[in-house]
C-alpha cells in the first residue's frame, strides 16, 4: 500500500475530485498540487509523463480551445510539452504520484493502481 500521494488536481474537474476522494478514502492525506496555479516545469512535466509511461500526445487535452488555437495537431512531442507548460489547462488530469508509481487517473478508478 502507498504511504504518500501527490495529486495534480483541478478542483473544477469531476474526475479529479473523484480521484482525490478515492485517495482520501484509502487513508492517505495527499499533497494537492493545483497545477493550473502552479504548473510543472518542462523537466518536471516530462518526468511525470515518463513515470506514467505516457507521451505528451497521450496526456494533452485535445478538446481545449487553446489546443486548436495553437494548431497542435501536428506538433512534435517537445512542442506539446512546451505548450502544456505554458498553458497548463492542456495537461490531462488528474496525475497521481505515489511511492507505488505514477498514473493518469482517467477514469478516476485508475488511481487504485498506485494505492
């Protein structure tokens, strides 16, 4: 069982709120990172994605208006990372990090994989 947890959280997102509730119900008091207010650095985001086994193209919110505005459909992985750091709304959520691993908790029940 995990002993620590960090959740990259958007309180306006139902999936993120559900994942947070699952973590809390497991008995952990997670560190909550409101990534829209405190976005990760380029290297920090790359590490999160690498640890979760995700590419930037798998972890970017393609339905966000800024995705289309920036014409990111054919962008490189480095360009996507840069856009995600500059526009953190593009980062898919929630990302949960525990001592058991890192996961993009979509659907929210995936958080159980690292608890």
